[in-house]
C-alpha cells in the first residue's frame, strides 16, 4: 500500500463502489422516460452502444490516471504532469463534484422527506401540490438536505474501507432487491402492459441526432464521468485488478439498474392512467399520485411499495453523493495533510452551505445543475481523454490497461482503445459539448 494509503479490499469492492456512484437519480428519473421517448428497445440498443464505446473508454481513462498516480485528482495531475497547466484539470475536478453534490443533496433531501411521508401517513389522491408545498416551505427542504448531507459525511468519515466500501457492499444488493420488488408489483397492476409496450416497442424512426446526443449525455452523467469521482475511487484499486473488467462490470450494473427502474416505474404510471414525464415531477408528483390511486384498492401493499420506493431513491442518491464527497476529502487529506475527520468537516460545511442555498433558491439550483451536467462534466471528460491519449506515456497507459502485459485479453484490444482515446473520443465528446451549448 503506497504510503499507507487506504485501498478497497477486492476488485469486486471497487466495482461495487463505482457502480454505487453510477447508480443514482439519473437511472430512476431520466432513463425510463428517455427510453419511452427515444424508441423503446431501439433506444436501449443505441444507449448500450454509447455506454460500451464511449462511456467505458472514458471511465477507463479516469481509472488509468487514478490507479497509476495512486492519488486524488489534484495529486494525480501533480504526480503525472508535475509543474504543468494540467493541475487546473485537477482543480476543476475537485470543484465540479462539490457543485453537483450541492444540488444533488437537495434532491436526496426531498427523497428523505417523501420517505418519511410514506412512512408516516402515505399519499392521498387529493394531495395535488404536495411537492410544490414541500419545496416552497422554508424549513423542510433545509432540514432534509441537512440530514442527507450529514449521512453522506458520516459514511465518508468512516474511511475508504470501513465507510465507503462497507456502505456500498450493503447498499448495492439492497438496491437491486428493492427495484426488482417494485418492478414485480408494478408489472402485476392492471393496465401495466401499456407501459411495457412503451418501453419495449422498437421504433427506429424515433432516432434523431437529438435523441443520439441525449443518449450520449445520459451515458456520461449516469456513469459519473468527467468529475474525478471514478478517478478517485480508482486510486484505491489494487494494482493487480483488471481495470477493463471492472469498467465493464460497473457499466453493466448501471445499465441493468436503469432498465429495471424503467420496468418498475413506467408500467405503474400507465396503470394509473397517466403519461410519464422525466425529472423531479416523475418521482415526486406522478409516483405519489400512482401510489395514492393504487392505495384505494390495495392500501397496505401500495403503502409498503411507496416506502420501499423512496428508500431506494435515498440509498441510490447516497451511494452517488458519497463518491462526490470523497473527491474533496481525498484532496484535503493527501495534499493539505488534514486528518480525514477535519477534511470531512470542511467539505461538509462548504457543501451544506451551497446545498442550503440550492434548497431555498430554484435559480441557484438550476444554475448549479446546468453548469455541471451540461458543461463541466463533458469538459472534464474531454480533458481526461486528452490527458491519457496525448500527455501520459504510452507505456504507462499500456501498463495500467494490461496489468503490465499480464492480462492477455486486454493487451489484444489495447491498440483499438488507444486509437479511440487519441482520436475518436475527443471528437465525440466535443460534439456532445457543442450540442449542449446549442
Ligand atoms: N451517476 C449519478 C446518477 O446517475 O444519478 C450522478 C452522478 C454521480 C454524477 C456522481 C456525477 C458524479 F460525480
């Protein structure tokens, strides 16, 4: 272990942590809607190609940097490109996840609020405006955001192995059990088959440059790329771990969860006779209505499912927020030599302050969301692939990719990977960036 740095206990633990970062709100509130709108199974196929040929190579670039340097984002740039302007990439990718965390934790807070509501009194059909009332009240979003961010900080404070690894090891299986339970319930509802058709019917005529750009953007956001979370987690991976297998494993967990979430959410929405949308409205307005209208026939089960659903959202959001929090903590511990506790305290204060602003001001919330999701993530991703393709020594990249030549399968595809990272990936990411700009 380099200079007493903590590491994940196994390859599987690293994959689970990265999958935890990847699986989040994006899988639940955006992917299902995008599938329906983008041509059902046709969209899933295109999305799969985006994940395998775009997201996984970018993810591997972050992994290569993190594991080679055995340091967080700023430390990695200082080790691999000392005294150069690349340190700004390190700085950018310490700041971006903290900005994402600030609005993400607000939504995590809303989920906590709705979890408590489903636990305490459930939802009624007449609850229209419940969400608007919740978000416009001053103290509820603040209190819930505080709870969420403190929970995140608590896990990170416990350390890489006893905190992050342990939390993800328990959460990931739970998330899958919960989402499958909700899916089974959802598919059993009368009228749900319409939703299944919405998700599955392959319709290639819906494919358009816009849909393709959206699929790539989602493949980016969903795998938490371009903001240093994957880089930081990878720096805790063991040297002998196979990074290609880990990257594919992470992507497959993420995709599987997104598809399951689609079958958990959309058929229930159709069964209640409403059209699905995307974003906060789907989780905090449409679904409570669905639970309430099902509750008129099956009060106990519908109540139980709503409790499980919001618990799933809270856990999925937590496993992502933990990864964002850790980026800043790794920097303060490694580069500023603070104790982990003190580092957690500083990041907690910063993100709690900005998060509170996001909780009470929709304008600040939207600004942070658009700035990071549309620009900073893609920009960071672009710089990471340029770094691996053009700045790092080819032999170092080869060494990480192939386990110093020992992983034969990886060695065979290295040429393709390296070509892709140098030439194709930068162009494609630039196109996504421009499409967001326009
Ligand atoms: N991948 C997460 C989701 O799909 O909700 C979002 C995310 C997590 C983005 C971590 C960025 C990040 F660093």
